[in-house]
């Protein structure tokens, strides 16, 4: 009888220890619970990478800038979503493979454009002007202060997806959608040659800009 009580007591103590350990572990922050960078931080990191590229522009050359910016844009921008918006209604009828190719070609094209655009540094600096919630995401308002002190407004439309906060459109001069401008350029190619012609044109343009 005494042995039975002793066994039961040890069993209860063991169960209590397991329960305490489980509660302790559940209270520890897991990796999934750690929040990623917020929208303003994402844009700030993006600007930091752009400035670094600009300062090394001459040494890197166009191809070097492209290689440096490729992972930067892939991380900061939702390239598949941006490709979808620029291609427009045609996107819905594409196969998964065509969508993947189109997003990749668009990413190459956009990276090449940035490699050409940010080709030097003469004292520019970037300023964040805060955020504003809108229906389809969040505005991150910024401006570039040029070497002569004149500002250029650039606003970023970002959204929170499975990866985190990413850019979904860029508004130059504060209100001119970069995607809308690109969509206008892409429409004629899609109308005459379809998605394969657009993919080929984007890749060709990316190669030409790098050369």
C-alpha cells in the first residue's frame, strides 16, 4: 500500500513537471512571432542599399550595379504582384509557367532600369515623411534631396503579404504611378505579340541596358 502511494506521488510530480515545462516553453517567443521590419524600415533599408550602390557606381559599372541591386529589389519589391499589375487582364489567362517567366523577366527589366538610373552620387540624401493608410495598402512618403537642395517626392505603396511588407508600386513626383506608365508601354506588345513577345522584350531590354 505504501509503495502504491509512493508510485502515485511520483507520477503526479512527474506530470506536474511536464506541465510546468510545457507552460515555460509556450511562453518563450518563437521565431515566427518575431515581427519583421515595418513599412518605414523596409523603405529605409531599400534607400540605404540604393545609396551604397550610388556611392560605388563608377567602380561597379552597370553590370556590377545590376548584380548588387538584383537581391535588393527582389527583397524590397513584390515582383510577381507588380508584374501582374503591369500585364493587366492578360495575367489571369496565363499558365503558372508563363506567370513565373513573366515575373522573372519583369524583375530583370526593373533591376536594369535601377542600375541605369542610380549611376552616381553627388551628395543626395533620402528623407522619410511618414505613412498614410489607404484602401489597398499603406503609403510611405519620402523625398530625395538633391545636391542643390531641391527635393523630389517619391511615394511608395506597400502591402503586407506572406513575406512581409513589400513595395507594390512607386509614385514618382508623388503621384505618377510607375506601374501605370509601364502598363501603357507593355499594352501594345501584348496586343500584337502576346505574353511570349512581352517576356522576350523585357529580357532583351534588360540585356541592352546592362550593356
